[in-house]
C-alpha cells in the first residue's frame, strides 16, 4: 500500500463560538505589589498583569520559540517566584529552566547541567523549581519520571549552574527519576519532601543526597502536591491520588499520620496563607476548592468545581485574596477568601483541548464536546455555536462520551469513574467508581444499548452491565499481561452482539459470546514490539468480518476474519495514527488522522492520499486518537475534528 502525494482541497476553520478557555499551569504573586500577578500558560509562555488580573500582557522576551510546558498536564503550579525577591521568577519550558530577574520583562536560559544528552530530545525533563526561602542563591529543581535518567538538581549560584545530587543514575541516593513536586522545611532546610507521581512520597533529612520512600497506609501510588506547615514544620501535607495525608516529621524519620482527608479525591494543590498560616487552601479533583482555618484539622468545601481549579495561590499579605489557575478555564480571582470568584482572562490566549467530540445518533445537528478542565459543551446547529451544557461532569485526560443510539437522552461518560445522564447530558450520576480506576474506553451494544462494557486500565479489569449500568460484573478471562498496563478501546460489532473486541498494549482481544470469555489474537502482529500496542478498533458495519486497527508502530492492520489474523496495509503513517472513520456513502472509503495530518483511502486501506491540513494552527495537533475525524451527514465533504489547543475545527471543502 502506497501513499499518494498530498493535495489541497479545503481548509480547517475554527468553530468555537461559545467556548471559552485558557490553559494556565502556574500562577505567581508579587508580595510587595498586590496587583502584580504572573501566569504561566501551557503553550504560550508567561503573561503578567499589573491590575490584579483584569488585563494581561505577554512577557516572553528571551524565551524559546516553542514555549510548551512539557509536563503541565500533571501538576498544578509550575511557576516559581523567589520568596525573598518577587522580581525573580523561574519557569520550565520544554523541560529546561528559564529565569527572569526583572519581573518577567526579560528571560534567559538557566539550565546548565540539568540535561542528559544521550537521551536526545527526551534528555530535558525538569518539571519545576524550588527556591530556598532563606537563601535565594540556593535553588533545587526536580525532574518528572520518564524514559530517561533524572532526579534532583541543586544550584548554589541562583540557577546559573546545576549539579545532580540524587536520582536514578545515582543508585545509592534512594531516589528515582521522579523528583517533583518538591517542598522544603523553612527552618531545618536540609529536610526536603517529594510528592512523587510514581512513588507516592519520599523524604530526605540530609539536604537531598539520600532519600527514603514512604507510602502512607491507604495512599494511592501517585501524588501531585506537598507542602510544609510554616507554623509547625514537623507537619507535612501530602496531596495524594487518594486525598490529603498530614504526616509527622520527626528527628530521624517521617513517622505517623495525623490525618487523612478527602479520600477518593485527587489533590492537586496546597497553599498556606503566609500572613495567617492557620489558613490553608487546597484543590481536589472534582471537589473543587477547600479551605481550613485551623491548620488543616477541619475543612470547609467552597466548591467552584465548575472552574476546574488545579492551582490555588494566596496573596502573601492578605489571605482573602485568592487566585485559581486552571488548565481549561484560565485564571480566577477572589477577594473574599474563596467564596466568590471572577474570571480574569482578558489578554490570555484562547486554548481549548478537545478530549471527546460526539454526534447525536438521531439528530446530526447536535454535537457534544468535552473540553479538558473546562466542561461539557453542546451545539444544536452543527457546531456553529456552543453552550456550556453541564457543570456536573469533570473532563480530564482520557475523558470519553457515548450516546445511546436508540435514546439520545441517555449518555455515558467519564475517566476515573463512569457516569450516566438521562436528561441529555445536563445532570449526571456515578454508576461505576472502583478505587484508583482509569477508564479509557466505554462501549454499548448498538442493538441492545442497555448492555455496556468498559475496561479499567489501572487493573486491566473488564466490566459488563446488562441493565444500563445499574449493576456490573467482572469478566475474569480478560486479563492482558502487557508491560504497559493500558487498555485503550472496547468495541461491539454493530451487526452481532456476541462479538466484542478490545484493544490493549498486549495485542488484540476478542469475545464471541457477548463478552463472557475472552481470547487474545496475535497472528500478524508480531513483527515489531509496538505492533502489539493497539490504540483503536473500527469494525466495517457492511462487511463486519473486516476490522481495522491502528498501532503505536505507526502502522495500520486489517483483518478479514473477525480479528483472528491480521495483515499490515503497508501504510506507515510516521506519527501516531488515530481512529479510522468509514465514509457514510462507501464503506471502503476510509479516513484517518494523525497529530498533524489526515488521509483518505478509497480501496479499503490499500492506498492512501494526503488531505489538506491547511488551517491547523502551527504547533497544534489533531486529537486523532480521542476524536479522529467525524463526517458531516448533511455535506459528506465536510469533517469535524478536535484539537489539542484550538478547540473544534471544521474542514470546509474548496468550491
């Protein structure tokens, strides 16, 4: 199968009227000037406000052309302000450190010594920077867990040069390559703490050269935030995937749990009020914002979950001035201790990351769009205008949405839990919520839509319901044993309810008895290791023995015997291929998107032609894996796509 030359036959046009959003991954305040605020965005660099966030100005002089914050989707606040000098700031862009000493007016690279050159483009993995509160020259930086070595770096000259003091390549240090988020005891400054995305919690009492791992009883394996009580530094607050743990740090070890709050919630950010340290603010997953006035012993829920807050920052001089930062809704300001917030996004760049885009099966003018950390939107005019449809649904990475084909008022969606709506997506209730679960795919039987399937990627557990999600049964025979524990997709054959297919990073799985028992098929998928990493499945509804899959080897495979054996099409995309879409007029005409391109085949995948990606903004990407391309049923030459930054795009063909 060959790839023909690309041709231009149209243009992608934004269709985002009604969608508002900005992706902010860090907020910083000037302790000496209450109206000066800084915002770090995921893709567009640094912005500064001198009027309390009412208006923003871009401040990127000296920053690189590509200003992507590499790990912004995992953490809350990645902008660091020197606590002794508010004119000095640090930000991590593309895994490297940049510093400003004049209030963000100018920036310069400040990352000498933090790279691992043998890892190539993956050798720069700094996630964030911590400044010693008593010594501005003493700075620490931590990397994120990745496929490269990493760990903790120290600078004693204000970031001009760095030395690695612990990490995965320093075996006796006790630290892996995950050294962020990071906190320091403000009094005993050799005591350091890490909230680890892989190992829950680590602590050092010797300045960071040696570390001890500790997983509190009941804690999830991942944590995102850690803070030290400034009034009682022996109290360490750990923001974990299973709530907030308050730990006790003794003379020789961290021993004992003082409290466990918000079990089941993913804590993103913890902030003490410097002017009144008994006041603490915290953001926690779908729960929104919480506050405590007694040092974290009791908590009050303030809500605002519809703002999807990740970062919370309290003004150093006034604990009632609170800012929230969100990866979807931008910056919000409160002047009354978090009771009421006002959006502050004028001048911040528009960003809307589409996690799912789904058409109503009975009304082709109705679409739903799940926008990351923003919410669920609905369009009733073919995507021309959108309205915020639900404040009950939390849209995170991996969010998916499925509509009952016989009753479009019934929807299912979620990521860490499965929820159901019976009023067209306005309100939702949880129907499946195992502890620590990650649901990447959800399927219902088109012929019997009360029959549902979903897979928990965290435990590789297959769930089945036959009563619309009211009760669930585990199907034990589905048990991939891949090195990477991920199950990406579940599909029901639209012509035969007995045939269910599942894509995993451990080959292709199928059931011929309605999902009761499962078998793995590997024939034709063993040429390279990445052939077994399957991302998507498409069944041809006209000839259902024909199935298409896309893989992490950048290759596409076809089966003509219901998934028993596989043949490579010969088309190597060169990028991660997304979900394949079949033309509504001809089932042998296929469409396929990658992050930066899209293609058409008119012969069942044997040969492909490149189509125009004109209009896709530079640096942006199609959400090929989650959305693919969706054909307009009224005008089959038009297509819809979701993007990483630019919201919904519609392909308008040339006249």
